[in-house]
């Protein structure tokens, strides 16, 4: 029933209730699990989640307390306040790939992880996932400000960097498509509160072509594409539809007029998110949460095409009582 609800939502068919997902950061998971008196691994089922994602960012390890080196060799300092992502070093400080060698994905471990997800017996919509999928991977290697400058001053280098990332990702997608997954989820932030991080033309020149190839590798096998991007990316939403996006996540109500978003793009996209982790869940009381969740569902689920969810993995500043309330509302 859960998987079928997601399939119906993507097909813009109304169901008995919209599918939902609640995901928590590591710190919030500990807080909420203790509040509920359950094991951390039991929260997924307790929340009634409809979607599982198998992460394909495999090959990293902690090199010392609080410092994680990922599969591309990037070191993330998680010793401060941010325990889930952290702050990264710069692996490619100059606009040349002469001193950097791209890794090979561990397709064996990725295949094992996907097989375990597929065989776990859960009635869920199952997706493989690449985080830091493209733009984010490029800036994690070359530096955020550096990459934005390189777009304009070193375009040849940027194309070579993105080509290496694309080749890596296509190998993972090909390996994932061996399994009977429902779709593929890409995490790649392009937006900020008031628009894109870069100009739409820059996005179209550098990001769109590679993203289109990744989407095609998924869509060509009859699977669903999902993209997570924070912020307001409405300037390129039409482009994403053109290259085959099925589900857009996160849908932040702080940056979008939800009614306008549904009117403009709701016939082509299934929206995933909409419940604010920035303003609503950390601060609101029960009545406001109930009212806002119902209003959001009434707008975005009209005619199908909506997966109810917090806009991001819920951080540790959200009271566990509000997570328990949200789960209860969405399971009702």
C-alpha cells in the first residue's frame, strides 16, 4: 500500500491519503528515539515512512575523531556544531586536474547495499541515491567560491572536472539499474533563499547537460528520477522538467508560493517536502503545526503529485514532541 501510494502520487492520482516521509539528522534521531522510547533503527517504521533510499556514496571513513574522508578524498570536519555534513577542505586548489585522480566507485559494495534494501521485505518505494551528486561534488573538490569563479575564468577546467564526476556517477547508475529499484535520487543544491546560486545561463551551460545524461540513464530504464535542491530553483524548473525530472524535493515554503508552484509546475512534477524545518517545526505549537500541515496538503496534494515531508532532514533544534505530532498527523 505504501509503495502504491508513492507510485500514484508520481502519476498524479489521488489516494486515500498522501504518502509521507520523515527523515532526521543523526543528532535529532537520537533525541527523538529517546523521547519515543525506541531504538534509532526503529524510527523509520514508527514514522510510517513510504520511501527508502540506499546511499551509493560508499568508500569513505573517519580518519580521526570528528573528521570524515569521503570516497573522493575530501575531508569533512564534523567536530563542530555540524555533525552530519561538516566543513570540507579543498582537494583541487588550482584549476587543473594534473595532481588529482578520480576514484573508482565500489560497485560491489553498492550492489550489496542495494540488494539488502530490495530484500528487506518493507512495503516501500525504493530508490538508490547519490548525494553531492554533481555541482556539490565539484565545489567540494575545488572549493565553493573557487568554482563559481572558475565557471567564468576557467570553463575548460570546470568541464573536465564535471566530466570526471559524471563518468563516476554513470557507473553507479548503471550498476544500480541491475536491481529492480523504483528510481534514483540525486542530492545537488542549486538554490538559495532568493534564487539560484549561479545564473540560470551558467547552470544551463555547465550543470544541465551532465544532469540530463544522468536522468536519461535512469529514465531509459523506465525508472523515476528525483532531485533534492535547497532554495528557490524556479528559474530552471522548466529545464529540469525538460530533461526528465519526476520528483522535486525540498519545496521550501519560505522561498516558494506553494499555490503558484503547484499551478506552474504541478502538472509535470511530483513535489516532495513543503513542511518547514526553518520556521514551522522548530518554533510552532501543536495547533499551528496541524493547521499548516493540513493547508499544505490541501494545496500540494490537489490532484495527486505530493509526498508530504519536512523540507530537509530535521535538525536537532526541533522539539521531539513536534516530530511525534507530525508522524501522528501523517499516519492518520
